[in-house]
C-alpha cells in the first residue's frame, strides 16, 4: 500500500492487477486522480521515477493523462538498488 500526502494524513492507494486505484480522496483530487493509470507490476518493480524531496521522503510522480497534470505519491524507503 502506498500513501498520498494530504492535510488530513495519508490516504491508501490500493494496488490492483492492472492499475493503482486512489481511494478516500476529496472530489477535487479524485477528479484529477481518476485518470492515473500505473500498472501495479510497474510500481512493484520500481519502474516509475522515484526522487527524494527536501523533507527526505521519496516520492514518485505519476502523470495524469486527461488533465496532463501530475501528482506526487510518497513511497516507502526501499534499500538502494544493487547494480
């Protein structure tokens, strides 16, 4: 389970077979988030771009196709990849 930053705390992002569904969001965010389509397999394999923020948390930016906007998701602190 991934969590989205919000003023009220994190909201769960549920991994499904083909997409990640954003749950428990207010109407404004859910309208934007409704078009986020990321395969759960890609997230599990870390195929999405992950970067660190000033606060030290790692986040992935997911494109929103319909509105051409994006949203940041907090990601767990995975160990560094071994190449």
